[in-house]
């Protein structure tokens, strides 16, 4: 395999405007009313998507009501997912209780997808707000590796899992003093806080994968990206803030035979070689910088 790697690391600058308290309150009220009374399916879907972004108790109660009573299964499915996003530590306890009751009642929903999503969301929320017992032997610094993704939709079936393992192993090998494993299931934000653990995420993606045939040979070209940022647990998010998050990108090529087995092997070779070099030369140095800066 011939490998040519080009890599770059770009910081992400996050900008935005905050809505005033009155404007946000009006938005929540308006969207809650639309979800409850609009005859338009699309308008109710739009309302759910807006309410999902608010932690306001009225937004959570409106979503719970939508889950209980909307006539469209798709709206109820979206309401379940929205509740999982809208509820956090700032959500009033009575609204959270109402939402959990609606999710429990959804176990009897006529739509199987609603039942499944509701059960998962309810379990996640109950875990999120259960009393936290500090995890024994929790690491001081934990690096969580994302599951990986294939945006090209061309990679062999095992490529994404191999990609995640390659990135994870490279981080472990080149970043002394950090743990890439957590005792038990991946931690929530409250579990990280209880353990006093600082956490970060590396999330690899196959961005581009192409095959060009030249006679009896095939040229594989691949691009891999890896995001790195502070992390707040499975119920939280990556914290994409200026100077504290970045996305590294690397490209490579591999030559192989044109048969299906050869092409699949060339794809894996290209992706893994780029991922390892990219992680070692771009991701790990940035990760070390994050760890050393408080």
C-alpha cells in the first residue's frame, strides 16, 4: 500500500445570540400552543423540534402532552426524542415527573417505535437523575471514543468499528496518564462530576472514500476526520468552544487489485493508516494541550 497523508487541524469558533427571557418565554408558549392545537402535521412537528431546544418546564410539559395525545405516531416519536433532549438538571421537578409519567404510559402506545423509544428514553432519564454513587477506581482523566461514522456510505461493514478501535488504541498508546476505559457503562455528566473526572471525546469519521480503476489495479482514496473536545458524559454533549475543540482531517491513497476482496482490504488499509497517523500527529498533541490547560 502506498500512503500519502495530508492532515490539518482546525479549531472551531462558536458564535451565537442569546434570546431575551421574554422572547424565549413567548416562543415556548407559542410553540406549545401549536403542538397542542394545530391541525397541520408539519406545524406540530416543527413545534416539537423547537420545544426540544428548551429546558423550560412548560416546554417539557407540552412535549409530554404531545406524547400522550397526538394522533400522529411520528409526532409522538419525535416528542419522545425531544423529551430526552429537553430535560436536564435545570428542568423543574414537577415537569420532569410529568414527562416520566408520560413516558411510562407510552409503554401502552399503539406504535411499536414509540414504545421502544419511550422505554429507552425513560431508562436514560431515570439513570441521569438517580442518586449518584461515586464509581470505584474512576480515572482522573477519561477519553471517550465515539462509535465512529461512515459519511461515504462505501466502507466495508467492519470498517467503522475498526476505525474506532484504531483511534482508541492510538490515543491510549500515545497519551500517558489517561484512561480510555470507564468502569461499567460510559458515564453520565453527574457520574463524571461525582468522580471528579475530567473527560474528553475523540470522534472518528470516514468522510470520503472513492475507488478508481486503472487496468488491473484499483486506487483507493480516503479522507478521515477526528473531532476532539471536552466531553460532559453520555447525557451531555461535546463542548465546542473556541480554542477548546478541533477537527483534524487526513487523506491517503492505497493501490490494490480490482476484485471485491482486494478493494475492501484496500479501503480498510487506507482508512486505518490515515486514522492512526492523523490521531498520532494531530489529535493527540491537541488532546494533550487540552488536558494540560484547566
